[in-house]
C-alpha cells in the first residue's frame, strides 16, 4: 500500500486498518515460528505499513493541535 493511498483515508479508516495490520503481523509471526510462512519478508512490509499509519495519525494529531 502506497503512502498516498493512506493519506486519502480518514482517521477512523486508518485506525481500523492499523488493527487489521497488527493482527496480520501477529499471525505471520506465529506462522514463521512454525516454519509455515513462505516469505518472511512480508512481516517487514506489514510492519512498514503500520509505521506509516502511525506516522500519519501522529502528524494529523499535531497539525490539529497547531491550528
């Protein structure tokens, strides 16, 4: 998912997506531990999306305070 796509979403959509991504990472980690996950690099990609979502939410929060 591109950062541009994330910027177009509302805060509630971002929070929902954040929960989904965290759940996905948790499941991937379990599958990786059981050696069932084919591509462990997907964990890194998902964590990057989580970081982008958190950054956007934080930026919006600080922008709202500054206004």
